[in-house]
C-alpha cells in the first residue's frame, strides 16, 4: 500500500458527491502522539468526523470498537497529509496480525448508516445460527470476499467503493451495487472461524520466503510479498490438511507451508501421504517426521507430481 494507490483510489473511485471515510481499529496499537491516533484526529477533524462502529461483542469496552473517520464530506477534498499517513501506516502493518488501518470507503450514505452496515455484514450464518465476525478487518474481508461468487460482489452496498490492504502486500477494491441480492452461505462463516490459523500460516509463509531455502520450487518470487489471493490459497491448504485427518494446528501449518513452497498437491504423493498418515496414527508431530526426507528425495517427489499433473 502506497500513498499513490490511495490517491488514485480517491481520484478514480471516489465520487465528489460522496463521503470519504477511513476505518480504524483501536484494538491495534497506535501511539498517543501519532497523528492518526483517535484523539489526535478528534483534535484535527472535530468530534463530528468520528463515528464509533458498535461491535456487539465489545459492548462493554466501547473504546475498543472501530472508528469510522470522515476524511472528506460531499464536495470537499480530503487532506493529502492524512491520506499519505494512513497509506504509510497500512504498509507498516502488513506483517502485523492486527491492522490499525482497515481501509478507505466511499459512499453517499452517512456515517451512522455505514457503521450499521459494517456490523450487518459481519452477521454470518453458522450451523447454530448467526454469529458476528469483524469482517471489516482486512484479512477477514479478503476471506469473505473470496467466498462470494462474482455476481454477489455487490454485497457491500451502500459502500460504493472500498479500498483495503490484502495479505499479498497489495490492495483490492470492492464495489457495491444497490440491487445486489446476496444471502451469505454457511461456508462464509466457517471460513471466518479459521482466520487466526490463516494469519499464522501467512506469517510463517512470509518468514520462510525471507530465508535461503535449499529447495522450494513453488516459492513465490513476484514483486509483492506473497502471491495474489494469498489468503485464499492459505485457507485452501488448511482445509486440505484437515481433510487428510490432521488436527494439530502446528501440523496443519507445517503441511500447508510445505505445499505452498514445494508443490500444491504434495499430500497426493504416496510417500508424503505415508508420513502424514504415520503422524496421525502414531500421534507424532509432522515436524519430527518430515526431516527424514532429504532434498534429493523432495526433488524426486516434486518431479513425479509435476509429471503426473502434466499427463492428467
């Protein structure tokens, strides 16, 4: 996320007759002398520019609820300084598990309506009934968007355009449509339950990519920190690991990381599957069993999977 990306969003996606909002999460750390601190923004923009988003699960700690900041009302221009500061903070938060800057929203609706809508978006179906998830958080938002079909993406209305940072290190823009009719399915809620594990896998993945790995044929080498749809790729591997019978979060992350670095279908190879099954049956950690495979044999496994895929 760069100031140029945020400025481009304001120029290209934000209509002059709409209001531009900045969504901040006080659950993330922010120094009291930071110009983006809630109280500093209150002094700069005034009380009327700050609207609390009342999370139902934080009703006893209102100071921890997110804040919707009006950067520019209809017809006004936002502060270039605040846009730049918020972009820089979003970039600094890229490796943190919790982000202070959750995104920039453009809408003709007032702050109270947008606040209520952010809470409504988080009421997702589960087997036991609806449950609230803080889907305005960037990683949760990325995962929620990934569970919706193309024709369901207008779900965000009355938010007209929503710029937010994604797990790859890049950014994404969601666009709402007034006549979108979407009924989220249970899978959307189930994915939200895995956000902590997804976050852990993403952090481990980023760390691994900074190391001089001796063999990692599937490692990402693009300009962003992680590949596009990194969160969805991480969640897919987590689901695959669970379907194989792994229950330990450590084992799930271990297998998922190997798949992301070596081959996405690593678990399909007979020898790898043998080790996975052994870990399950003997209740042993994958981390203690996988080192029994040396680099030469890993290359053989990857080669066989690659050739099998080319023939199918």
